[in-house]
């Protein structure tokens, strides 16, 4: 298994796999900016995956793309670079397929419901993406590339909504992490958009567990699936702010930045959630963020991971 | 595999052009012992939903949230069946019976509509009047519209009269005239409803919290009847639960009435001081006019120190009220966007003109 990107979701996937107790891993650097170096580094990844395929230790070769430097406010240039990187991965998968025709290969993409459905409420199973910004268009393009990837036996697209997770040094932080962190430090959090904006917050560990379960179970064995990973319960920014205040025990200071509009509602109908999926309640998740931060924010020793960007190669068996 | 060059515009053609702007409405219904009425209620909501879809009004009934508040009859089974039949219905199941206001708040916190309508499950509140509430709201720039019964709702003179008297007394004590209008059939602007819901605590009277976010409230007379009593059933509320309701309204209220105690204390203290001063002058100037000895000084001491004690307790209550208001979630300020009302106002005017 090759896990590209160990940010909020990637590290949750990795931790979920480690909790299964069957993961051996090694880290390999991967450059975003130096294309020649990136090509060489991908070559190393390709060789390693090829070795596993030949040794028949791996029942299946899995590739997970949870990488991304481009955020919600990324420009078209930022997203173009990321799309190129994803294309390189798929080309690598194609080469592995050609040299190991009998190998079962699956590719999973962590997409974004927020980017695809920005401005839509009660997103139903049949909802059509309507991307409003380059980030959403990037995700849609990545999904299309994946669907057209004939080298993979099975492909999966995961569309999480607004993901929140533990506070980790060096990792990008979302609204909830910032509110908890700044709340404990009595610092001001800058809010972009309006406080009545609705989001569907989903706990990163839930996303990681879902992805790892499907990887380990090999579901689907053949074909394509797309899943929206959300809680099905909208929450306003105002509600989140009050919740954090109750949890940290005092007022949380905020200021509003009207320059960058990010106030479209994004909510998901409970019917859009995949079977067997159970989302952690927002109150519980935010409590986890807070308690983990109070405990030093280090988590368990097994949480240690190298700085970004890296590819995690693991063997689960 | 299709190759996309770095210069390829990231417009895959799969995006959808912007859909016409719609004003989304959510309904919230707390359910307790309502199995006999739920199907009819859902049918009426479905009819309204279809009417709006066919009309030229920019309205969409996007969801109906039913909150199972620890029902002991077959309401839960009926709700599950209805949820399977209609994809716009969501059922929220509470762990136990929490009460109407907590259940309403739970439902509101699951909504995504621009407007939220709360209505009871026993057909006392007919969905066909939702458009009337909306019209009244947008035409008058309101954030909350309560349905006001045109005649006695419960056919129980005692219940209706005592409810009116109690709310009237509280409205006078708290200087909040909207208390008289409070009704569980209400239309609330979505942002305001969810903001109020998010600050509510376990003993909150929801409408009092709403009052903290907006003063743009009004009532609209509508024909409301207690179908449950009319069909020979018992009202959904026992006398004990009604008293609990009344208690919750009192303790969620603004604390102006607490100042009455400190005002009385101050006046009493000043009276005692004034009387004492008068008697002292009388003693110095015309002692022969004083009758009984000792009684006056005792009276002055009691009024002065009693008044002082009442005043100090009142001051203590003032500090407590600051904490209470914070616990109740009264906001320092709340920013609102009413711009979408213009769209509905225009369409309603067109409809009225045609």
C-alpha cells in the first residue's frame, strides 16, 4: 500500500491501519516542487511496489491519494500543480499494471464534498457537483482521471465534508482546531465568512477508519465506488464557536475577515451516507480535540511521523 | 488514460450552471404520543411541498425533521416507515423524553433551511398556513412569526385563561410584550433559530432565547384547534408538565423582575432613613410631641436595616443575573442577513397582482 499525503486525513488512515496491528511501514520523501526529483522518487516507490507484487506478499497493491497542498482558497496555478502530481501517480500505476498484469490494484482518492458541492444543502445521493472555485474543479478533475484509470482493478472516491481532527504541529488547522487552540491560549481566531454558515463537520478518525476498513477488506474488489463521508447533521459556525466555549470553559475571542468569502452552506442529507457508516457526534469530537491538546497534543508514541511531504509505504497482512 | 496538460483549463464540463435561487424551508415537529396523527401531517406536508414545486414561488420545502421525544406509543415505528417512504423526511430519536422545547431545539439543530417552521404533531398546526406565516414575515421584515389562535384552542376554558393570564403577568414583569404571543407554531428565520438553539441549555424556554437574538417578532391570527381533544383524546400535556412549562418560562425570562426586590429595598431603606431623621429633629425641637418612647426608634431601625438587606440582596441578584444571562446564551450582538426576503416579496406581489 502506498499512502500519498499524511496530513489530517492521511495520518488518520495511517493510525487506523496501525490500530489493526498489521502494518509495517517505511517512509519515502516526495517532492512537490522539483519535478525531476519527484520523478526519481516515484521511481523508488514504483520499484518497491513492484517488489511486493513479485514476492506475492501483497494480495493487492493499494494506492491512496490523500495529498494536497491546495486548500479551499487555492488558485488555478496551485491546483494545476496538484493535478499534475496526481496524474504522475496514475501513470505510475499504469506502468506497474503493465509489468505485473496479474496483480490486483486499487486506487483510492480522497476528494472533497465541500469543494464539489459548495453552496448546496441537503446533498442527496444523486446530487450533481457544482464547483464554485478551482479547488472544487481540481477534485472533480482528479475524480474523472481516476474513473478513466483502466490500470486499476478497483477505484474508490471518498468525499468527506468539513474534516476536523487533532491539533498537530506543522499540520494545517481548520476552524475547530483553531478555535480550540486559540481558545486555550486566549488568542483571537480570525473567522472567514459568516457565523451562520452551515457545514457538516466530520471527525478525521472516522474518515480514516472508514478508508482503512475498505482497504483492508478489499471493498470493492472490482469496479468503482464513491462515498460521501459526513455526519448528516448541519452545524453553523456560531454553534461550533459556542460548543468550543462550553468545552474550554470560557469565552473564545473571534474577529471576522470579510475579504475572503467562504460563507456558502454545505450540508448533506443523512440518506447520502454509506451503509455501515457511523459518524462521531460533534460534541464528542471537539472534546477529543481539546483533551488531546491538553494532554500535550502528542498523542501516542505510535503517532510519530515524519514531516511533510512523504509517501508512506505499508504492508498490511 | 486521458492526459491533461498543465495548461488545460480545469473546466471539465461536468459542472452545473447556477440553479435558480430558492428559499428553503424546513419543518420541525417534536413527537410524543402522536402515532394517530403523523401520517395525516406528512400527507399535508407532502401536498404543500408539491404545491410549492408547481407554483412560481421560489420556495422549496426541503426537509421535515421529526424528533421522537421518547414516545411510548407506536410513533417511532410510524416515523421510521414515513422516513423510508419520503426522502425529505429525517427522524431524530432522543434517548428519553426531554420535553417539547429540548426536542424542538434538537430538531432545529438538524435543519438547513432559510426558514424553520415548528409545528406540533397533533394536527393543531396545519401546514397549509405556513405560506401565510412566511408572507407576513417577509412583508413586514420579521424574523419570527407566531401563529395566534383566533379562538380558544383547547376547548378548556381554564387552560386557555390561565395560560393567557400567566403570560400576561410575565410580559408585564419582564417588559417583553412578545411573551403573550409565544406559541409552538412558529416561523423563525433559519439562522436565528439555529443560533438560538445552539446557545440553549437544558432548562431553556426556547422563545425567550429567541427574544435575545431579535425583536422583530409578531403574531398572525390563524384558526388553530386541538384535534387531540376534539377527537376525544387527552391533551398531550399533563397538569404537571404544564406547570413545568410555566416554570421554565419564568426562569428563562429576563431578570428585570428581580429588580423589583432591590427597588422595594431601596425605598424601604430611604423611608427608614427619612423617618429616623424626622424623629430625631422632632426629639430635638419638640420632644413634648412625642408619645410612646422607644417604639419609633425600633421601627426606624427595622425599616432601615431591612431595606438595606433587601437592597444588598438585590445587588447580589444583579450580579447573578449577569451570569444567568451569559448561561442562557444572550448574545452581545448577532449579525443577520435579510436580503433573500426581497426575492419572495417580489414573487408574492406578482402572484397577488396576477
